[in-house]
């Protein structure tokens, strides 16, 4: 198999981007990646777009073809990949296989979603819920946040953990997001609290009190509150992949994708042996470690899929960084901070960077690219050489893990 | 690059399949392909689903993950590929690259769409039209049939061709479809006429008169009439791909995918130099021929994307079977019949087999698999050794061509 390198990346700001269409966002991230990679448009063989709901949210199909024309990559082949909120990771895998097989030399992968223009209450949540099982789950009114709440309660009970530890994950991720100029929320939770105090909304002694106040942090899916859940965001992220043999023709310090794993689990959550364990992630991350000949202890930085903060706790366990039941406590103890034992979500994660569905899996790899090259600015982890992601599709029924390292 | 073989196929009947959901259709085709390929479920690494509009038509996302669970392929990786009406061909390419790269040994590719349950007038046409350019085309009310009409008129004028020759393509495809037990319409146009005569709807001397009668064959997009346009269908088709080195462990006569090409063209049709020429197809088919070290004269059977009958005429020219302007005449002269110089659409094509969008690109390859193995029954072409497809995405702005041959 040919080795595959990342030679350039692009990343729009994530957030409420009123002026931009989905195609604009994809174009902006792509053109930045093309520019950063010192490539010329005519060299590209193929383009993979990761997006979950362009039809449902933006009333467009064939957007990968539209993108190729808009950014002057004609006649490059192009396809859209959909794997729920893991569409970005799946697009990277498709691009990786295009290069690894020898079918392509130079591939653009871009993930994006445009969501915040939708004002119909519940529309986005109901469309995202179309990944749940129609007869066993959706018909009963289940939504993704409700699964997040159920997982949180199960975890807290099973491991005698505290909800405050889950909140500590959010506090960390907002702290990191405050250092990320592309994040949706570039503010710590302390900052949110201080603003609320100034506006006369309350007077809290500390963040813990603030986060327990129903008025500023309402319960969304018991026990999860607003600050335990990622926002709805617009945005896009892009990477340029090439045959590693020629990577140094384009950039001095390419990053290698040395491992990719992907696995599925039962569609119906009730059918899983253990709700607090992500079997698909265990398999996917094992595949990625094996392919890269690495172990969890070799990893220097990690980007996880904290659509709900409980997920970061469970994922860092199932990827081998902590024993089962110790992921939330690890965050509480500061082990996952930027200067901790294993820095998790230095980008701010989905909680603070934001979660434009199809963009997330690509944005995770973009963050690792910057981290491994020492280009992550104020949120830079100390000299990382390897990084890994978890991109979470469905509610854990289709998970990717991508391992990258310096060339 | 590793060689990739097809070792088994599945194909539901195409048509109005009221009892079946999209997931049912995908499952039915997949299980048939699994059975035919003598594989066991636990051997599969990955699954690619080609479907254009599961969100818009069926209110589901993540259907590839749902499929993997339903047919017991857990924990195989899975993704959905969307490339408009060429989603099936793109799914095959993704599966091909998974095997060719060495990331997978055994891959299921299935394409499908469930459309006929939608009763809202214009809903399907408007959703398919989301592949057109939003500002330059769609806003003006353009639909795919209107482009089909425009292309037909341009072709007839440019090449001094006759609309009757375009009708001859439909007559041939219905004749072939009558021999295909999976076709949506298993009836010749003569048969439609005779039924109409029996029902007292008219008394026509010949098919030509019948096809010119506005009451039984109304104009849809001038000059195209009902019988120049494919139906809206439900259905699915599947293939099992594997590393060619181990293909004979599963089946005696595997078929090799020896060439795949894919190319894009301008999104806005007006920007193309020549509307009667499919530049993306010229590039895609050239890539496929080159990869397989074949020329048009080496091809024994061909499946084209006749969503509108004019497309078969243009495609068979741009793939090198006839000179420009001679494709429609070739059909009129019988050169594309099952026993003709180059048999085109022995399956009945989109016109008679039907066109469940995402299924079509896979169904084309399934038909070639059967033809090359001598399993095509009454519509069998005489001893074909090589075959090629055109799967048409957008309105010609993203086209795939897949070349297969005996191992």
C-alpha cells in the first residue's frame, strides 16, 4: 500500500456564518488548503466532500461536483461521502484509499455543513435523529441529546462518577477553544459567567454554581445541561492528501496518515452488551493503532468527538488512554489538559470549536496537522509527534479513528 | 495496484415495490450478492452504499450503518456515497479503491433508491433538480427533463437527425427490457400499443403512429415525449468485490474491473463549449480504456445511462463507438441491438429496466457481470468478453465509466 501524506490544510471559522452558503464554506476551506499545500489546481485527481445533510439543510445534491467547478479543479473526479456526523472522517478515508491504491496522486478532502440558517424549531435535531433506528428508537421520540443523557446517567451510576467531572470536560474544552481563532466559542466558561454577572443575571461564587443554575444552564436531556452539549455551527475544513513519495516536493514537513480504522455497531442501542462502552471505537482505534504500529502510550495529542461531554470521557477510555470508568475523573484531575498526560481536544473539541457535522472529522485532523507541525499557537501541545482522532457517526454505530504522525 | 474482481451480484426487481422500504431493497440485493458469491458475513471488511436521496425521499441518514447491522456484517466499515444519479458508479469506485489499496479484502457495494411512494406532484423532479446550478439554472425553473429536451433539439438540429431515431432507442430498450425479469417494464412498445388498441384508446397502424399520439405519448419536455424518458422506480443492485488473487476461492468465473474513469464538467451547462458533447464522459471513458489497455473496438457489450433516450445516442458517440452525430442513426439502423455491432443496454437500460437513481450504476455492472458469464438468459449477447458502462451524474457534470472483462 502506498503511504499517504497531508501536505496542506484549510479551516474556516466555525460558528454562525450568515453570509456564507455551504458551497462558499467548502470553497473557502478548500482554497486555503490548496494555497497552503503549494499545489496547482490542474494537478488534482479527485475530491471527496464529507457532509451529512446538504439535501435536508441546503436543498442541494451533487455538491462535490459543484465544488470542483467553483474552485477550478475540473475535470477532477468528485464524490460526497455521508456517514452521519462522521462524514468528514469517512471522506478522509475515501481520499486516503484513492491515493493508497494508486488511483490518485493528489486529492482534496473537505468536510462542511451549513446549519444555523435553519430557524424551524426542532428541524435540525429531527433530521440528525434520522440516523436512529426508525422503529425501535425514532418512533418513540428519541433524539441524539436524549441518548447523550441516557449514556451520562448510566456512566455516572456504573462508575460512581460525578456530573461535575463531566462539566470539567466542558470547562477544559472552552478554555482551549478560547485559544483557537477558528472556534465557534472563543470564550472560557468563566468568561460566560462573568458576562452574565455584569448583565445582572445572577451572582455566582464559582463556575460550579453557575453551571448548576437552571436559568443560565438549563437541563436539555437530564442530567445533561446546555454546557454539556455542543452547539449547532456552520463551517468547513479541508486537507490535501498526496502520495507520500512526492510530499516533500510540496511542503517541508508533511504529516503522514499512518493508521485508519472504522467499525460499525448495532443500530439499536438497546442491543449493545454495554451502553457505557463504544465497541465500534474499540475496534476502530485498534485497527488504527495496529496499522500504524503504535500503542495508546505512543500518542501525544488527541481529538475526540464530544458532541456531548460524556462522549469524551467514554472515548478516551475505549481508545486506551484510561481504564474504564476513569475518563471523566482524568479530566477532573487535569490529565487531559493541553499540558496534561494526554492532551485531549486542544482545539476546543466539538463543545467549543463547534460541530458543523460533516466538517468535524476533517477539522480534527487539521488540528492534529497544526499540532504536529508546531503551528497551533497559544493552544500548542508540547512537541507532539503522533496524534489520533475519534469521529463518531450515528450514536456510536459507525466510528472512525485516524492516526497521524510526523513524516 | 491490486487487481479487483467481482465474485457475486444481486438485483431486486425494479419497479413499483410498495411493500419494500429502502433498507429492505438494499438488504434484498445485498443478501443475494452474498449468497451468489459464496462468502460468509464475517469475512467482509467494508460496505459502500450508493444512494442519492435517502434523506429527501426516505427521511433516513446513516443508512449504510443500518444496512450492515440488518444483514449481519457488523463490525464492517460502511459509508454512503452520493454523486447524484451516478451514486452507484461512485460507490463501486470507492469499493474498488478499498480493495485495490489493500485496506479491504472483501467489500459489498450496493446501490438503491426508493421513490415511488412519494405522491406529492413534482417533489421527486424538484429534488433531483437540486443537482442543477441554483442561481444560473434552478431559479429559472429548469428540471432534468427540460435539459433532456434541450439536448435533443440541439442534437437533431446540429446533426440533421430525426426524432424517430431517438424513439428507435426507446423501442430497442423496451424490446430488451421485455427479456429482463428484473426490469420495471417487461414489455415492448408494440405490446403497449396493442394493449391500448384492445382498451379502445385508439387504432394506430404502427408504433411510429402510436408514439406520435399526444394522448398516449404526451410531450413532457418538447420534443421529448413520455416514451423518451425513463420511469421513476424503486430497486437495488449489489456486487461483491474482492482482491482478485483470492477471487477463484469464491467463484469459478470472476469478472475483473480493469478500468474505472470519472470526470467532472462545468456545473452550468451554458458554460460548456458544446452541449451535444459530454466532455466528462470523453475523459472518463478514456481513463477507463487506458487503465484497462483497451479501445472502443475491443468492447463487446455496453450499458449506458439513457435517463432520456437522447443520452444513449450522445454517450455511444463520446465513448468512441460511433462518430459524432451518428449514434441515433446507429440505433435506427439496428447496430446497437443485442445482435448488433455493439449491443447497447441489453438490460433494457434506464428506459425499461427503470432508474432507481443510486441503483443504476451498480445495476449496469451487474448486467455486464451476467453478460460476460453467459447468464443473461433471453437477452444474452453472443459471447462477450469485455463490457463498459456510462453512469451519468448531474446533467453530465460528473460521469463514471467502468470497464469489466473476464478474468
